[in-house]
C-alpha cells in the first residue's frame, strides 16, 4: 500500500479531536518535541477516536482483528514544544477491502504544527489479512 491521502489543513474537515499536552520527556536538548514522539501522539488519538465511536481497540482485538500500521507519514511544519496543548484531529480518509488510511492534523491555538497519515491493514490474530469490519467500512461512506 502507498499512502495516497493529503491531509486537510482545516480542522473542520476532521470528525474527532483529541487534546494532549507535550511532556518534558518528549523533547530534545533544544526543547523541541523529538520527531520520534509524533507517531505515538497519532496512535493515542487513533485509540481515543475508536473508543469515542464505540469500538475500543481492546474490543476489536477480542473479535480477532488487529489493525496493523503498515505505513506512516508525518510532515513537521512548526515544532511542538514542552507544555504545548496540542489538538490532534483525525478522520478516516480512505477505506478498502482489507486496509484503510487515517489523516491527522496537529494544531496549537489553531496554528498548524504537523500533518500525518497512517495506513493500516486488517489482520486476524495469527497475522493473516482479513476484511475490514463492517462498521469501519461504513465510516468513509
């Protein structure tokens, strides 16, 4: 799969917003969030979104489905810094038979700080590809 989504820079384009605060441990010697810490922020938001729509990840896994990240992309626009309160916006961008992509927008006080996309493949608990759950296919409709 190749990421094919260009994330919107408009927060109104996203169906969910999760707020988090940058911790000191996430910053480097310059006080800037290290690039490796952005993907965990996207993951935290994705898990919060699934919980919000009534499909917590633990429940999805209990049904024998995992949503493996098969590709991730992030564009750093303006650095995040210690103690910033970050709004991470997320939406399901594309849905296929066994894969989907999610787009993200990270803002602080309405200033765009970063965008991202994650591509996921649905697999069974033993790692075999499987179709997306019906509720997930309906999210992009």
